[in-house]
């Protein structure tokens, strides 16, 4: 897991061949849409999903992990908190892995909680189970899905 601001995003380009394109999109993103929207950046290899949702409580937020995608989650408005736990240490699956959505949910308790503010991003790798969207208010964010094996 990485938390940072867009001003430092170039530091992470070397970590994955799709990160430069993903961060270029974030730095030059169109205004936030008023409804949920998905935008292909590089076909199915890199996709942006705009979302506006009410925040959840810590108790309502479930840990989730992905196998095929890395999440770059950029907060547009609101203040978000999320739980984190290493995926390998999650022991309580909440249903089967859903390959079509690339997600596995868990009922485990996160090891730690972290916060981000507008203008910050967090990168979740498949090794990072995360419980996002914890907030007392509505959140607006962009989640960029970067396929692990994309180039």
C-alpha cells in the first residue's frame, strides 16, 4: 500500500508499466461526473471508475482484495478512512472469489486504519486487502484499475 499526493506520482512510474498512463489521466482528468461512470484509459488494461457514494462506518466496511488488478484510488471530495490488512493473512472469506468483478471480500478485522484527504491517492496491490469508503459524509473519488500484467 502507498499513500501520497499527485505531486509525487512520478516516483511510482517505475513500479508498473501502466502507472504513468494512469497518473497522467488523474492529473488531467475531466471534471467529476455527477453519476457513476467508467472510462477506459487503455482498453480493459487500465480503466477509471468515477464514483459518488455515501460513506460507511468502520463496522459496515468489508475488507476486499483483488487478484488481477491494482487499485489507484484518488479522492476528489470528502475525507476517507480505510482499513488495511495483508491479503495473505485474511482468514475469513465472505463468499467466493468473484472473477468477473475481480474481488474477494473478507469479514476479518483490519490491522490498521488510514485516512486520505482530497488530492491524495492510495495504491492497493493484490497483497493489500482494504476496507474503503469509511466516512461520515458522501465521498467522490476515482478508482483506476490497472491490470497486474498490463504493459
